[in-house]
């Protein structure tokens, strides 16, 4: 059993190294922002443990500093993280198969964890699939918490100008997207995402484009998914047998 655990952790660590590098950087940036807003390491740690939503936490710092009401904060967070609903839909069956792991797998399905899961074509030999996905989720969460604590402690010990540090989240998304682009032959889903986002931005403006873009992307993928040469990602999502595409 111990050997199996080592195999699972080793395999999960290997595929989450990019997330480790990114989460340490953007987690530290978040910790620095929390400290500059007047919240110590306890509050930074608590947010990363129970909220665990990178972009949402970044926005939360700004809302807290601006004195936003709890209702405003809840509504903005819901809108910002609305995309996670679509992530969850594609993993219902796979996560349910994990049994007691199911609630935690839902909680930890961030953009980066979803990207890692979507890039997995097969589970390593000798590793159970449900343990593999759980280990990935646990590691990604621990990276984020570690980065948060380090950033908060560093911010309390030294003086930092945090202007522009929130771009670290965007930078991580770009790195993951480029890696997936290079690793697949079918770029139709990525093209759909880009075109739908640009069209939604033009039609609805930057404050109202998110939900429109998500609806258009999902509708387009449902239409084109059966015709994609590398598999029917949305129709077979959660089975672990298809080749994921970006």
C-alpha cells in the first residue's frame, strides 16, 4: 500500500510541476496583496484553504479593500467563477466513481487542475485512476496554500509594491494554453474559444462578456464536438477513453 501511495504521488507530482511553478508565483502574489491590504497570514491562509479560487481571491482582495458588502462580493464571485459549472459537467461520472473523494474533487477543480486532468490521455501503470486524480487535486491545492503563506510572510517582513502582480494569474493561463496547443493536432476548440470571447467582448463589453462567451463556447462545442477528428470530448467526457483537445 505504501509503495502504491508513492507511485501515485510520484506520478501526480510529475504532471503538476507546471502548476507548482505557477501556483507558487501567483500564490505569493496573492499573499503579498493580502498583506498590503492589511490582512495577516492567518486570513490569507484561511481564504486559500476554504475558497481556493485564484481569480476570485484576487478580486476578493480588491473588494475587501473597497469595503464591498458581502452580497456584492458573493455575486461578483459567482459571476467570475461561473465557468466552473461547465468544468464540473464534464467530470460528473469520473468524479462520482471516486466515492468519498467526490466532494473534494469538486471543490478543487480549478482552471489549472482541470487543464492537467484534460491533458491526461492515460493513467500510469500500477496507479488507480481515482487515486491519481485525487493526488493531483491535493498537490495543486497544497501548492496554492504554500505560495499564499510564503507571499504573506514575505510581505509582512519586507516592503513591496504590488502593482501589476495580479497579471501572474493571466500568465499562468497563457503558459498552460500554449502547452496544450503544442500537444494536440486539433485546434478547433481553442479557435472557438478565442473567437467566441472576442465576439462577446465586442457585443457585450468587458463587464458583461463572461457569461455570454461561456454560453456561446459550450453551444459551439456541442455542435462541433461529434465532428472533431480526435474524439467527442463533450459527449464522452468523464469516461477517460477519449483524447482531449484544446
